[in-house]
C-alpha cells in the first residue's frame, strides 16, 4: 500500500512540473506576439529565433499534454489495483469465515450421530418396542417395531421393521407398500420360518425381495458352502441371502420371477428378467430352475438351468477358473458371485455376464431380486 502511495506522490509532482512548463510556454507565445505588434521585422534574426522557440515550445506543450494523459491512465490503473487488493482481502476473510462454519457444522454432526447411536442402543436394549423413538418410516406409512439381530451370517441393521398386518407378518416384499424403509421381517413356509430381507419397492412397480447385491469389493464372495448356505454380508450393502432362505422364498405358493440389474464401470446399465425362477431342496443340491427370459442384457443364465449350486471350495469346481458360489455348468456364461475386479481383465474369475460385456469383464454393480410372478 505504501509503495502505491509513493508512486501517486511522484505522479502528482510530475503533473505540477508540467503545469509550470505549460505556463511558461504560454507566456513565451504572448511575448512573440507583442514583438510583432511593436513593428519589428519578421525577417529579423531575433524574431526568427523567437518564432522557432515558440514552435518548439508549442510542440513540447503537446508532448506534455500527451504525457499527462498517460500519467492519468497509470494513476487509474494503480487505483484499480488497490481496489483489487482490497477485494482479495475481503474474499480471504469470507473464506476463513466459511471454514470456521464448516468446522462448527462437523462438530454438531458428530454430536448428533453419537446421540442417534445412543438412541439405537437404548432401543435395542428395550427390544425395540418404543415406537415414539423410531428412526424409521413415519407412523402413517408403516406400523412396525425396530429389531436388532443377526440372522445366520447376514448383518441385519437395527432399523429392521416388523410389519403388523392383522397380527401376521407379510410373506414377501410384494405385500409391503408405501414404506420408506427397505429392510423388513417376513414369514415363510406357512409362518414356520422368519427372516429379515431387503426389499426394492420402486423398480418395475416394486414388491421385489433382494436376494443378492454387489456394489463394491468390501465383502468377499469367495466363500465355502456353509457361508452360502446361511447367507452373508450386510442387507444395506453387499450380501447373499443364503440358499436356505432362497429355497423357502421360491417354493411358496406363487411362481417367482427373477429380475437382475447390472452395470459396468462405464455407467451402462442393463437388465435380465426371467418369468420363472426357483431352486430345488438342499438334498438335491439346490438345483436351478429358470425360464422365460426378457430384457436387454442377454440371456446368460438360462443355459445354467438344471445345474446344482457349487462353490470354488468344492471338489466339483476346483479345476475351474471361477470364484465364489454359483450354478456352474460347463460352457456357462455367467457368475454374479465372482471376485470383485475392476472392469476388463484377462481372468474369468470376476462378476461375469458374458452376453453383456463378455467373460473377461467384471461388472461394477449387480442386484438380483425375486417376487411372485404376475403371469
């Protein structure tokens, strides 16, 4: 700032000098006119010299005027720079205020999260019977109790809703409507078995029970037979529902249809739909029964119909390049429980749907869902 003031002072000093010179130039011109009026000859050497001096002074005066204009321009630029510096300082203060506000908000958010965690712990300790403190869907949408439990190997969040439908649990996600939550407890096998399931209430009119989801590599799907039998993962993230639960779901009164959503790492999404889907009993190896394909992903599962479920830990599949548990068949074109790889790969052990991206491409996202068929 002091440097700019010093420059302005020098400019003012120059301008003052310019004014003095201009005044002198004007006086010289008047003297020349007086001499001419007094009768001196215009050819007089003194007169000629005075005329030349007058012309030089006039030219110099014009140069000074131009220089004065340039000095004013420089002065304006310096003033603008001072304003820019002032604006930058104001902006710096604003940024610091925003940073301080964000820090305060982070502290408040952390405090609120701890309070929510404490409420969940209290609700879990009381069995989840206090509806007034429910952190789930509004009372006018769903009537339910909060549950906290681990079913087999699947992590069930504490926000599971147990719907009260005439004192009976729903038999599938198809019976659940107008709820904001996505995890519910349902009854199977004529009420003799109860499990918590993830529901998709939006895709293709909703009512879907999610049986498998892959969205990142945080859960290892290369597991043994027991893990696939009981199920594993987190219902809010990556999981496999378990063969036992899947068997009960697909052997209820209605025929089940299968809907598979898949997405690659370039953001392209496809789906495969089968109007008939079920698996056989445990003593027969959970044999796959499937048919009635439609969709835009291509039919890479229909060929596997009639295959038993196997894992990469079984003797049956030790000589195969695939990983994870699936209904393997020689020459098969799919494995949605393979290793979570990053797109193109020379391996065949990834999440594969050959008719979509080929057997050497591992998909980014997959979700398998079933519901009673409308047919």
